[in-house]
């Protein structure tokens, strides 16, 4: 069965969960993600998109630090052309939770949409460094840079980062750093404005 046919069932199960416990923030986050994908991939009406936004806002109201809500909400913001908001929210979050792989994973997509391809790869590297099991969308970043072979197999060991070496410096491989931004999310925020 195609996953798009399972989305309405998943949505209904989240509603059932929330009927039992309306203060369970993860269910609100997953409901928001489910509704957003339903709207995005099944071309439904705008009510579902509004429901997705409301579900995320409810999750944030209950638990402002819920990492899954932040990760899922990033996709909605980017799809709606709000990558600036997403980036600032994630950078603020990383100031409070600097070792959260999910936030770096979300930054991969945000930075790519803002044209910051080097930083997108660096965010991927940091996410994988923090959690080797995390998934990111770095393959799309490599595709945009013309690294098609790497895009089909984006593991940390296979990264061809020679395109990222300005003036012969190999700063992209510095451990635990975003290139040219150090560990300071505020520096990255100001660079992208």
C-alpha cells in the first residue's frame, strides 16, 4: 500500500491519541507533520494546511523544547517560503541545545534553501557527528553542487569537499564547527542576512 494512502489512517490515530490525552505534545507534532504531508502530497484543501500549522503551534505551546516539533515544523516553514524564520528559530534553539543532532539536520535543508551550500554540508557533518543514525537531506545539497556521485551516497567518509576549500584552506573539516562561523549560531545568522 502506498504511504500516501496510510496518511489519513495515521492522522486519525493521532486524533485518537489526542482525544485520550490532549496535552501530549509529540502527538500534536506528529499530527502536524501528517497533515502537512497530506496537504503537500495529496493536493487536498487548505484546511489541512491550516490544521498542520495549528497542530505545530499547539505542540510548541505544550512543550516549547520538543525537538521533533521543531524538526517537523521546519519542513512546513520552508515549503511556505519562510526559510528565514526557520533558520532563526533553529539557530536560537542551537544556542540553547548545541548538541541536538535534529536541529543540525533541519539546518541542512534551511541553509540549502538560503543558498548556503557550504554551511548546509557542515550542518550535515555536525549532525552525523552528534548522532551517526540521524538522517539529513544533504544529498540534495550535493546534487546542487554537481557532486552527483556523492549525492547518491552521502556518507561522511565519502564526502568530496574539495569544492569547499577557499584559498586552499581546509576549514570545512574542522571538527565541531560550522565553516567560517565557529560554534556561534549568531555569526551564521548575521552572515545569512
